[in-house]
C-alpha cells in the first residue's frame, strides 16, 4: 500500500479511536457540567466517585459474573455515592462560601482515592468487557469495545436528555438551575432537586467509570486523577453548564489528544491539550456553546 | 482495719521492689530500624510488602535471641515504618524525622524519584567537615534506578543490577533463539525507573547482544488508551517486544496488543512487573513474558522468607525480598561493629553501621551470595522467570 495512504489511514484511525474513547470524557464532563449548572459549584470528587462505583461493581460481578450486571451495579453504586458526596460536601456546608464545598470535594476526591488504594493495595483489578475484539477493514481497525462504549455513552446521554427535557423531574432540575427562588415558590424543593441531580449525575459517572474500566480492561486508582482533569477540561471547553457542549468537547478532546499523540508523541500530547484549554479560556471563555443550563 | 494499715507498707515495699527490679528488665535494649516507603498511593503494595517482610525478618531474629550488642547484651530489633507516598518532599521530611529519633539505620525508599533527592541531603563524603548533610545510613530495598548509591557515602542499596541482568538475558535469548533478530521497545516514559531501564539498559543491552533495535513506543503511567502505541509496534513488526513499564500500563498494552493481534515471538518485561500485580491484572495476556528477577522461591531460604512474609500479610517479591536480606545483613553488621543501641550512642552507632556496610564485599542473599561494589551497590544473583498458567515460573538460572 502507498505510504501516504497508509499514513492517512493511521491519522484517521487515531482520530476515530480518540472520538470513541472521548465518549467517556463526555460522560464525565456532563456530570461536572450538570452539577455546575444546577448548583453553580464544582464537584471535584466526581471522577473519584465514578471510579469508586466501578470498583464497587466488581463485588457484584464476582457474585453475578455478567458484564452488563456489573455496569448497572456501577451506575447504582455511583448514584448512591453521588448522594453521599452531596450530603458530605454540599448539603450541610455554607454554600455562600464558594471555597467550602470546593475544598470539601477535593477532600472527598483524596479520601475516595485513598480508600480505593487501601482496599486494593493499588493493585490493578481486571474489569469485564462485553467485546474485546477488533473489526478490521483492511488496515483500518475499529475496537469493538470502544464502539460499545460509544453506544452506551450515546444511550446514556439520550436518556439524560430525555429526563432533563421530557420529564417533570427534568423540568424541576432546569427550573432550579435557572431560577432557584422562583422554583422554590412554585413548590419545587431545591434540596430535593439538588440531591436528585447528584444521584443522576452519579449514575452517569458510574456508567462512565464502568466504560473506562471496560475499555482499559483494568481498574486502577491511577485512573482517578486523569479522568478528573479530562472531565474538567471538557467542561470548560464545552462551556460550564452546557450539556451539548460537554458531549462535543469530550469527543473533540479525545480526538485531539490522539492526534497530538500521533504527530508529537506522548510526552508533548498533554501540553497541546492544555494549550487548547488556554486558547478556549482566552478567546472563548464561555466554551463551544454558551451555557444552556445556568442561573439567569 | 488495723491489719490493713500494717499490710500497706509491705505492699508498698513489694511495689517499690518491682520498680527497682525494672531496670534489670530494661537491660534488654531495642535496636531501632526505621523503614520507610510508599504505603499509600498507587504503589502502596510495595511499601506494604516491604514493611511485612521487614517485620517478618525482625521477628525471626528476635525469636532466635536478637542482636548481640557491643557490651555483650542482647538487643531486640524494633521496626517502625513511615509512609513517604512515593513523593520526594515527603520522603525527605520522613528521613529528617527518622534522623531525629534513635533509629540506627533507615531502610527505604520505594521510589527512585524519592531516593535520588533523598540521597542528596545526606553527607556526600564521610569525614567532610564542611558538609552538613545528614549522617544517617540508608539501605535501599526497592528504588532501582541505576547508580543512585554513589550520590552519598551513607547510601547503600540491595537492589538488583538491571544492566547486568538484561545484558545476560539478551545474550541468553540470542543464544537460545538465534532466529530472532529485532527488538522493539515500549516504555512508560514518565516514571524514573521504567524510563531509565529502557533507554539506558534494555535498549543498549539488546543492541549489544546483536539485536536490531527498531524503535520504541512511549506512554505515560496513567494512560488508558494504547491504540496508537500498539499500532506503532505492529508497524515495526519486531521479533521481540520489550516492555519497560509497571503493571498497570503493562497490562493495558498487553490487552491492546491482544486486540490488535500483535503477537511478537517473545515478550520481555520490566523487573518490577514480575509481581502478582501483573498476573492479577492480565495473566492471560502476560502469558510467556520473560523477566529477569532477583527473587523467586527457589531455595529453602527464599521459600522460608516467602512463607514468613505471608504470615505478616505480605508478599515476598523482587523488591520486598531485598528487605529481608537487608535486615539480616544489618544484624550481622551491627554485631560485627559492636553497636551499643543506647540513647547517647546513636550517632556513633550510625557511623558504625555505615562503616560496616561500606566494608562489606559480599553478603548472604536468598538466592545466593550477593557481591557488594565500592559504590554501595549490590550485584545480586538472579533468575529469569516467565508467566505461565497464572504464576511466575523459573525459566532459567544463569548462575547454574
């Protein structure tokens, strides 16, 4: 095959791989952005909770050795952890002091990370995957597990969009995020809505954690910090509070990351991703899309 | 009532006799060895195993009487273990704290990125009055990056010499498999040990052994996606792939290799990956990977050390088994140097331990005799192991 054509295939391959893996970044980004949209607060423990839920699902997997059951268990466990984080880091803290919940979530991040480390001694734990083969079209190959991750990610996002825009619960979430006082006056409990938002985003994070575990094949505490950072980058590039922005930014960051790695190598890759972040912060601080869920 | 009052002085006398008798009991002094390493964070298992092995070794020594001190009395070894989180600043802080106690020697750290700056705060050359660096002997069991002990006369290591191990391995592989001609590397680029071992050891030693080194793919310790790197391996189509990475990314890469059907004729791994972590994460994909290691339970002593470590909830491996050897060597050195293990002899005892360690030419190891270099490094016996059926099995013993 012509060298140029082969090179082109590899470039396209890198972009496609990045987009597929970017689904997990998008899911994490949505979690960050949804909480920010509703409470105007960052939950830095979100990535740790997502991986924590995936770890918890391994216990269920050992009882019922089905990957799908493990993924569902991850969503349920992370939903519960999300509620706990809400109680510990937001519910009883003075939200008027922006540092209080922020630092509480930093503490929760470190705490969850260390709990995982102590429970596993830092050892990598194999995580089940439904598919583990590659589908080849000549030199071009698609990872079936990443396609699965992409599909699950899309389904999760569609379910979330349905809940947000087609249900009374979603109406309450949007109302509280846009006009908390008016929503309260209309009988929507802010506290209840906030708690439900944490459970929903937690469940979404659980899916993301499970999908990350499935695509890597292994769970490790090493995953916690990178996905938190990637989630935050995605949130900023997508626009704080914008769900479509988080989706597009997640996929784009995945693609750019792989592309930078292909052309400049792994040691420079993250520099370019950070540069992208700075460019957005400087020239488009509102992100790709302006906030669609946010207080007036 | 009156009888009670009469009895009181007698009771007081008995109690006071007890107090008087106490100094006689405390004749048995304790010899403090301060372990430190990563007991939290992602390399926690290293510190946990080192601590368990140190305690197991100390327990064995104490059960057989303890350490004979300079004045003829016996001292019991007392192990403490501090967490440095594999962080240079915390490592330095931990060592300074240890230096302020009456520990006569420190054993650690886990990570090379801690060891390098840590050795830098020690006095460089013994007797240099102008150097106010710490005068605390350190005997390292795990931090493996090449050549670190030469930083200070107070630093000693009992880590395997990877340069020698990989040189020997590649020469042996060449002899056993003359049809294999090329090597391609995979390296975890942001970790001191794995980076050093690929660029300065595996790459050069495989080239020296006559292999054509086709290139290398790089990734980072916390990477999760290895598709690009494995595609590079596939493109290079080497006979041997040498992976210089720790278990998490080694498993990630091996799984990606399986997906992309990259099947080299031979796989070579990093010394640190010859652990249960790798088999726990990806036994199936790691099947057949060959790794040189300075520990395998192949001698009665090694078997006994492994069993003792297990009793203390630890696992003896390449790194932690070195801690067993260190505690045993320290006992011999402390006895031969006649340390006193008293509060007012701490500095002198530390100097004696350092001098004793510096004078060693050979020590007893779990796999055989360990040679000591003038730079404070060890030349340890080693074997080649390979992953087989979810276990590490000895493939070849170059010492035979």
